[in-house]
C-alpha cells in the first residue's frame, strides 16, 4: 500500500469499538490527542503546517466524535483504547502529545510502555488547569425538543477559546489565534456525536489533569515545533489496517478511496451478497440504520454518504443523478464488486435507476422506495424554495435553522407550505431523531444540498422505460412520494417491475415494530427471489 502524504482519515476496529484517526504529512510519527475543544481533523491540519517534516497521527478522543462507539469509564480506559488503535505502529519510534485535557490520557499512554515513545508533551496544559480551578464543566446537554442544546454546546466550545480559563467571565487578551468558524464547527460536530460521552470525557480528564508529570509542557504548536527540533527519529512507514467488521448486528464505519473521491460508508454484515444502500438527499446515511441492519442477514450491506454529504469528500464538479450513479459505480470498482443489489430511497431510488440504465451488468435487483415523480411547475417551486443557506455562523445560529428545517419537514409537505391542507400525519420526531437528522446536515456543510437537488430535476418518466433489471417500486402509506406507485406503472417495463405499498417507512422515526418487520420482509423477499408480480401488504 502506497504512502499518502495528504490529510486522510482511517477507522481502526478494536476490541472496544472503532477509533477514528487522521493522518497528515510524512516523517517521524507524531501521535496527538486533540483534547476536548478541537477536532482531530483540525489538529492534524494545524500541526502538519506548524511541525513540517513529521507524520501527524491525530486520534479522536475515545467516547467522542467517531470514536464514540468506545465507551471508556476511566482515563486508563481511554489510554488503553488509544493504545489498541495504534498497535499497527509496532516498534516504530514516535512522539506523543496531547492538547489541554488530553494530557492525562497521554501520560497514561506513555506509562503503558507499548510504544517506543521518545518524548511526551502537554500542549497548553495551563488551559486545562484553569478549567479545573474554575470548576468548569459542560452545560446540561440533554437533548431538547427545540434544539437549544446545540446552541449550548456550540457556545461552550467557542467560549473555551475566547475566555480566560480560570476566570470564564473575562475575554482572554493573549493566547493563540481564535479558531475560524469552520474549525469550531468541526469541534462541535465531534462533541455533538454523543453529548453524554463528551461530558463524561470532560469530567474524567479534568479530574486527572494534574496527573501528567511525565509530560513536558509546551504552550502551543510553535512551542512543540521548537521542542521537536532536538529529536532525530526515523520516518514512520507503517499504515493503519483496513477497518474490520464489528460483531453483528453492529454498524461499523469505513472510508473507501475511489477514482472519483473519498466515500464514507456505514456497514453491517461480513459475508454474503453485496447490497448497496443509497439514501435520500441531504445529510448522512445515519438515519438508514434500520435498513442497514435489517437487511444484513446473509448480506454485506453498505450505505453511502453522497459526495458532499455526511463524511464523504465534497464533489469535484457539478452534481446530477448521472454523476451520482457514476460515483456509486466507482465505489463498486474500488471495493472489487462486479455486481450488487441496490436499495435506494427517494433521491437514492433515482440513482439506483440510473445505475441500472447506464451499467445494467453491475446491478442485480433494485428496490426503489418513493421514486420521485414531480410535475415541472412543482419542480421549479421546490428548487426555488426548498433549500436554505446553512453556512456555519460564529454564534451557531445556523444550528437552530437546520433543526427547525428538518422538524418542519415532518409537519408539512413541502416544509415551507405551512398551511392546514399541507399538514402531514407523521408526527413531530423525538429530540433524539431530530438531533441525528440535524447533525447530518451540519456535517455536510455548504454542500448539503448538492445531491438533494438532483431529485427535483431528474426525468424519472423518461428514464424508467429504459430499465432492464428487476425492480420493486414501493412506498410507505405516509410517504409524500407514494404517488410513484401509480406514476411508475404506465411507463415501467411490463413484467419486470413489482409494486408494493409497504406497511411503514422503516427509517422514519419510531415505526411500529411489527410493521417495520413486515416491510423489511418485503424488501428481503424481493432481493432474494426477484418476484415480478405485485407483492407485500397493500400492493397496488
């Protein structure tokens, strides 16, 4: 495997769960824990610039970010989790450093003696000491139906960079540069993945902050660069192993480098036929967990974040249903998959259709949930009014806009048509579901709408007659796109397409458990048998 000098993420599967790393640069190994007010991604970028000639390996703090699948109970647990995630370094020499509250974890890591660590540093330990002296803790981060917990978390992280650590009512007149809004957003995203885990990590590290006597103090990245000049270490060449599956039914994460860019996956199952799950537009594939796990028996299921959505890399150019289909085919190429079944919802159903049209030999059977059939005048109205500007704001104002945008989608169709006649029967999602949906949009950033928009400009009626693979067109009873069941019939190839109104939409909030099982059974039967007659409860 070739060495890659640029910034790149990796998941390492450990016995405790997955840990995400960010690698950047080439040279001797510099292992860094980012603390709890910076993201590992931002630290990997900053240190690679400040400490050139070193390979930065930034480890997301266990219990937070995309290392939140690990649930440490003590600082010792955190250190042992990091040590296991870095076992691939073998006997390569390294330097270990930690920002602010990560210092006690780094101290324990050094004490384990697992690595050939030539030195250990605490970066800006004074901030952590000040936070402890002032008894500073995160605010109540309990999920709230109005989304205001997001503002509380954003403000807490921002204030740690702006205020004197041991006098948190006074703006700091010295210190490093104030982070850019994008850096604050990255730190917020990591903390918001599991707010309870973030608060627990803060408490554990703050309690142990004085127990790091084996680390040398440096004020900032420039100070670390000066201290490293005295060290002569060989270049690090070992690379993290590919991510491995977690025991069923757990979902595990992976990145795949394709010819068209980096794609982030949620996966379940390690054996059987491949099934590609393509989500709706906007946000990540996180909300499709019930589909991923529900169809993983005897299959290798992998759900994508579209380019520019979730944790996938931004798209390189213009985005259309055709380019998204090419992205999916490039993913199959990179994974060494000749043919896969495809399950797609709304936007994803159109991408699945396009894949089957342009590369029928790569597609087995496809499930098209809620394919989009929209009149031209309504398309124009949606493209004009549906999408808002969610550029991150220094005060976090974009967070409540995202929260209420996602909330109103479950109340009205389309969301901006706030009229009694447009009210939906879904009910307002619980705060946990809305938190998940909102976070997917925050992760996506300014490109959240690129894939989403394609569904409102695709000509499904013109493309569906070209289908040559078995397909199931389906939708739940309250799906706003259920009209696809009737709109598809006049244009779909006769005898090749099945139709079903499923008992529910399994990835929507709080579906009836029996109806969810029945719906998954409809998908499963079609994918296994490829029946070409109407099937499932409510088949029309």
